């Protein structure tokens, strides 16, 4: 890759890491970018996990240093999510060519619709009183599905995890993000092993991307979820629209 392509990877990693930790959708920037730069779909899908892993390790450490951690609950949620991620990754390694482009385009279109029609932001909604045993059970069950999606393609998984943690389990948004980055860290290890065993990952590309994602993850963990959401929605939707046109027509 040229110097400008590497710089673009790092820049996309910073933006993607920041978005991933704050809410979600960062992989909607990084995975299509790698496809546009010439990586086959499964290779880009797997290589992205390298950056995701470092990004979330950085975010977990940052949350912990700021006094936000609940490793017992994070580990139990991660265990159920990892079951789904194992099977999702086995499917993801087989998604190639035009079908990969179509799935990514449909995901982006769905995210755009959800963001435009979502009404008030999650940050404006009051969470439930707390994680009752019933909510804890339901949250763990839903984690299997979220993990499957994360292992399968990762794109937009934050938009799945946040409603489970915030709306279903009743956690506040700081702890929602705290658990989210821990869960993704654990199941990403599982997914990365599956991808590495079945496709030839571009480790050096992942390393450059990881530099940006790690900084973005650190920055996202220091940024409140509320700040700048309206601006983020506009930037993300414009980017998604450009990616959809590219994937479907070029």
C-alpha cells in the first residue's frame, strides 16, 4: 500500500474506534475501506478483528482506570456472546464476492433507516430501574444472537449491543459502553481465531488499522455518549450513503 493509503487506514481507524466505543458503526467505515483498497471480503472481515481487539482492550483499560468496571457481569455476558460469535465467524469466513458487498450495503441502509427513524436518541431515554433477574436472563440469551452477528460480520454490532444492555437490562449508558467494549474484546478473540484458521489475514494492514482504532478507542472512552451525537449522525449517514452507492453500482 502507498503512504496515503496507510494514512487513510489509520485515520479511518481513529474515527472507527471512536464511533465504536461511543455507540457503534465504526466497522461500517473500516471494513468497506479495506474492500475498496483491494482486500477480498472475508479477508477484510477477518483483518478488521485485529484492530477491533486492540481498540477494545484500550477502551476496557481506560474505563477501568476511570473507575468503571464490573468484570463478573462482563465475563458472563461475554461467555454467552462468544458462543454465538463462534458460529457466526464460521459463516462469515464463507461470505465472499458480490454477496459480501450486498450484505454490507443492506446493513448500511438498515442502519441509516434506524438512525433517521429512531426518534429520540438512546441518551435521552430513561433506562429501567436496574437489571432484575429476569432482565439479566433475557440479556444473556440475547447476547448469543448479538455474538453471532459480531462473529459473522461485526458491522453495526454496537447498535445491537447497546439496546440489549441499556433498554433490556436497564444499565446506564456509561456502564452500557463499559460492558460493551469488554464483551466485544472477548468474543473478538474467538472470531479472530476462526478467521485466522480459515483465511489468510493481512496482519500488517490490521496492525496499521489497529494503531488508529486504539487511539479512537481511548478517545471514545473519554468522550460522553451525548456529546456531538447530532453531528455524528450526519457525518455517518453521508459516509454510509457514499459506501452504499460504491458497493451497489461500482
